[in-house]
C-alpha cells in the first residue's frame, strides 16, 4: 500500500517529511523550512490529481427510483435483477415529441414478443410546461387510453433525464432509449424500437452481454 509504505504518500505529506521528528541533523533542520512548502505543494497536486481522475461507471449510474402514473414505486435495480429478466429498455418520452408517441406501438410489440424471454421495459415521461400537476394528469389520460404492457414513470424534475445525459440546460434530446443489461450497464442506445431490436435479440439469446 503506497499510502502506508515507508516513503509513501502519507509519510511524505505528514509534517516533518519522511523521517520521524527529532532524527534530522543540523543541516537538515536548517533546510526543512525551505523543503516543507515544496512538499506541501507536491502533496496538494497529487491530491487534486487523485480526486479529478475519471471514475469508472457503475450500475448505480443508471439505476433510479420513480413513481409510476398509478403511484407505484418503480425501482430499476429491482426490475433488472428480477428472476427471468435479462435486459431492460428505458425509453424517454414527452407528449410534444411526435416520434415518441408514434413509437409506443412498436415498443409494445417488441415487449409482447420478448417479455417472456427476459425483456422488461419502462417509459420515463419528462415534464413539460409550468403546471406539472396538469401535465401529469394529461399523461395519465394518454397512457390509460394506450393500455401499454409496461409501466410509465414520471420524471417530474428531469433528474433521471439528466442522469442519463438526455436532458441538459433544460433541453431534452428526444427520442432517446437505452438498453440496460442485467449488470446495470448500458448495452446500447438508440431512438426507437427498430434501432434496438437487434441488440435486444442478441442479449436475450446470450450472444452479447449477459
């Protein structure tokens, strides 16, 4: 462990440097005040580099919890780890997005064909306008009429959209859909069912991912 080994980071950066206090000769004691600021600057630079290093993506980066339009708590982690599930499609939606509305039928068909083989799906509806309550009521009416075979959750404050990089600075890139494998990683992304159907099939047959 570099942080605890002799001459390591923790030893170097402690007051007094690498040696225990009281062991320096007179020449080293005179030089110590000059060396200490240099050591502290070096330690600060190392710390900044460590903290700013890119972090490996984890499953938690894509898991989320939101309420469905019928007020049930949806947990992506629980769904993707459920027995029999191999992959989850996360499709982002807004009522003003015509391709999103038109694509619901294709998603429904893909789900009906593949759900028994391990495909799960969720639609994440994004907010529009200032009156979120009225918009949510409109979403309920729309999806009640659609009678979809998968849940629809309401991302009321676009938190999940930002988490997935779909929304930035108040603008959403739609249509956008993500294929999440059982480990929680993004296996593929695309705009519609046609774009992801091939990768869904490969994952379900075990030829890619797990």
